[in-house]
């Protein structure tokens, strides 16, 4: 196996090739090619991708994060790289990979924070009804605040990646400022530029 640490960027402006932990995985190679072509913002994160068996759809580890006790960072993911483990490769697409990378992207995190602060009580109620992430977070014992953040992440992916049904996106009844925020995020994902 190639030394994956040698592929890390040497400066913030230099981008290393996006690689998989398994250099001979055609699914991962195709996934990365499609994802970086359609969503160039991904390349700045230089993710390492692998497949495996597990209870989730996918799991993402930011740079320098070891993970929770029940979801430890895989040993083949260097600590200085974003790592994504895909557990359902027969369902997981390049759009899903873009959604996973949103979790670690500073611009996406700023967008989520701004959007969360602007949510109306009716929108929060809609998130609680529509987002599986909300109830899943509550079931895991997370705070309501954290559950709303997770649900807002889901709503953002639902809007920018069409991961929610049109009815759910429409039900959020975004105001013009919120729509502009989400459109900026979509444009950033498509161009890699803020």
C-alpha cells in the first residue's frame, strides 16, 4: 500500500489526490472521481475513503478526531486526514459523500450555525417531524440543542443535495434570507469557491 501520509497537501493551496484506504477498490475510486467532479469543494478536504460493514450508512472522522468510544477512527485512516467509512456501498452515492464532507467543512458549519439561529418555531417543529437525525440524536441521549443542529445538517443536505422529498423541503418554508444562505452553500459545493 502506498504511504497515504505522503499524499497530504504540502501547503493549503496544494491539493493532494483524493485516495481510498484500499488502493484497489473500484467503487471508491469511481465514487471519489464522481464526487470531486460534481462537488469540487471536496478536494480541499483531501478525504480518505474506505468501505466496511457496520450498523450505519456511513461514518466520518474529521482531522485529528479519534471518534467516540463506540465509533473509533479506523487504524488505516491517518489522523491528519478526513476519513469516511462507507457501510452501505450499494446505496451510498457521490451525493452522499458530498453530504458527509459537509460535516467537516468550515463554510458548511458556518452556514448551519447561521441557519439554526434563524429557524422559526414552525421550522424547528418541521425538523423534529421530518429529520431522522433529530430523533436519532435524542435517542442517543444528546441534548435538544445538539439534536436540532443535527437535524439542521440534515435539512441543509436535504435542500442542497435533494436528499429530502420536495414536500419536506417545501414544508420548511425557508424565507428569502435562508434560501440565499442555502443557495450560497450549494454554489460553494459546486465551485469550491465562497
